[in-house]
C-alpha cells in the first residue's frame, strides 16, 4: 500500500482567495474568469481529497487486517481508539428488486426503499410517449452550463 500522498496545504486556498478582491460591480468577464480559476482550483482540491480518501481507506483496511491477524478487537494509541464491531446491512438479489419494492409498498413499508428517480430514464420514457403514473411528473428548470475552451 502507498502511504505517501502529499497533504493539502490549507493556506493555499486563503492565498488564492485574497487575490480575488471583488470590485463592487464586477463585469461578466471578471465573473467568468473567476469561475474558471475557482473551478480549476476546486478540481485540484477534489483530486487531492479523492486521493486522500483512497489512502485513508487503504490504511483503514490495513489496520483492520492487522488487528484481525493479531486477534485484537480493540486498541488505543496516539489519542485514537479503534474497535472492530460486527455490523449488519441489507442485501438483496438483484433479480428480485421489483418484488422487494412491491412488498415494501403493499406492506406500508415504502420508507425502507430510497426514493430516488433517474431523471434521464424518466425523460426517455416521456420522449418515447410512455404515460407516467399519477403523482409522477416532469418539471423544467434553468441550469447554467459551462464549457471551457
């Protein structure tokens, strides 16, 4: 496992933001340039954060594996306490998903299923003339799209 990812310097963001003194009435060009600069900065930080999360996940897996090898359920060191606990999560057979959703709805247990719709798939149905059930509609909204050249 690699454990040598550089740490994020929290002072970098402050230095960057201090150079973005905003005039009282910035031009559209000013705002677009600031958006572009901020977007690039956010992408850099997102990449570092993603790498950091991956590294933390690797280290946590290494710690858990080492504790299990040693037969240790709990340990404390350097102000950190670690405990391996048995947890449970729901598991389902993918081919049974429709039956599970029907069971939850007919039993009044619809709260056990996350309520999330796939907008693209719903719009595909609408585009193909498939009628939507009562209570399901589509709505429009304005979205600002950016494309860097």
